C-alpha cells in the first residue's frame, strides 16, 4: 500500500500568482495597475477601503525588497508564493503573518542562513481519538503534507531548510491528562518522525532536517509554573470580561481537551465543579502561552524562523494567532492531526486515493464505513499499536 507513498513529485511551476505576489514582483511602483489587480482579486470596487488597505500593505512590503539582487528577490517571491498558496492553507493569511514571513525570508536569504520552520502544536493525542494516547496515520499524513508543502524550498535553497515540530506537551497536564500518556505520545512521535525521514531519503535521495523539539526541555518547568501563576489573575479577568458568547468558545475548546477521569477522577463531581475545573484549565492554557513566550522569546523570535500553525489558532477561536501561517492538515482535512484520527481513503485495488484526518464528530459520522486492513510494513507497525491495523474507507 505504501510502495510509492514517500515519493514526492516536483511541483508544477505556478504561473498564476496572486495579486500580492504580482505587485511585489513588478519592477516599478504602478499604483493604478496594482489597484486593478487587487480589486479584481477581491472582487471589489477599486475605491473600496479594503482594496486601499491592501495596496498600502503591499507598498510597505515592496520597500523591504529594494536592496535584494534580482535573483534574491525572485527566489524570495517564489518561496513566498509557495508558502501563501491557498492549496495548502485553504484561506488567505493575515497581513501580520505575511509581513513576518517576508522579514524571515529576507533575513535568511540576505545573510545566507538556513530557513527554519516551526510548527507549534499540543504535543499529545486528544483523548477523544480512538488512537489515544499514541500517534496514528494522522501524524504520518501531516509529515508528508509538510514535506510536500516545503519541497520546492527544501530542494532549491542551498543554505538549508530546517523544520521543527514544537511540542507544548508540558501544558497538557492542566487538562488532567496523565504525564505517562503524554510520554507515550512523545516516544511514538519521535519514532514516527525518524521512520518518515528515512523513508523520504530512500524514495527521493533528499535528507530532511525534520526535528522534534519539546518546550519542557528548554527551561526549568518550575520557572514556567511560577510565571504562569503570575499571569493567572490577569487571564481570569480577561475571561470574565469576555461576552458570554466568547466565554462559550473558550469553554467549548477546553471541554474537548479536559480528561474527566484522567490523573484525578472527577467522574462524580458536580456539573458546576466540572465547569470550574475546565475553565481554570483553559485559563491556565492562556497563562502557559504567555509565560512560555516570555521564557522562550529567543526561540520564537529567531530572525530566520517562520512560525506555522494548524487551524487551532485561526479566527474565530478562543485565542486567534496571526503571527504565523495557518495550514490545513492534509489536502482534504482541516482537523489538526493531534486532535483527529487518520483514515486512508482507498479504491477497490487498495490504492490510496486520499488522506483524511477526522475529528471526533466526523469519525462518529463515518464509523460504520471505517474498516481496518493489516499493515504489512513491519517497521511502521512496530512504532505503535495504531499502525498494526490501518483504518480505511472504500471510495
């Protein structure tokens, strides 16, 4: 089944640049032309404020590129076009994320430095997944998707490309998930990543610099917890001042992560007690994000490091994050890989047609169609119980 799975084809040359890329490529600053391109893409009148705002943003970005040679500028814009491709994101990226991405590419190319991509994620498997607590096909799908996404950069940038899966598993304990369960995820993820990079090398002759980095290994956890306490009252006040509808968004997200019968069994707790526990877990997550950033600012703010995220931090959500690029998990899925369950869509000959990562709700809806087949790849099967039998759906 996985005979040709790890072979990555060279992507076709993109001849249909977005208005942003066309404006950045254009040699001269032609305001009328730029305005027409933007208005056409947005399907808005040329005097609409959104068109004007976009034009001003583009002019600002153009100023950053003036010192680059023609070849450097062409390379940067080719990479930017790939990173902003709707094929991989499904949506337009925030202006802040675009601006920061340009800054990071500019620094790396100008200073002949590697380009680093940081994919920040929870570092655990959600307990609602039948694969809990270890990795499954969803993680493998995502690794392949990221390699495919970055392939034109990996294979052409001579100063190197590094990809870091950044695990924030130190924060999951506040959701009452036992550390031993999280440790099983960490171990299985590391093994899968090693397996994946070896397979890519065998199939393509390209050595991927994909690394798994863990927040708790970058500082003393006690320092983190102390800083989190300093932030708690501020974050709780933020929550209390939110409109009720936004409070529900926070609560709903937290409820999907809180394991009631985990490290402590809260099964017999009252509804109000549980609600309070869940909200405090959510507030602690906000405290973690603030304290972690403070402790690891040098990690996050490396001048050649571009932040990537899944869909969790994309608005509307409890904590919108516009400082990085938001990406789908596979060509057919928006569900984040650590939240969902990977399922292969196969044809009558057991050939892979599509990779899907199903949320808890999606999995329940399709459960009657899901069946398993034995995995004949003994190396993959040895990584986790979740790879001994592969979940599939027939087209």
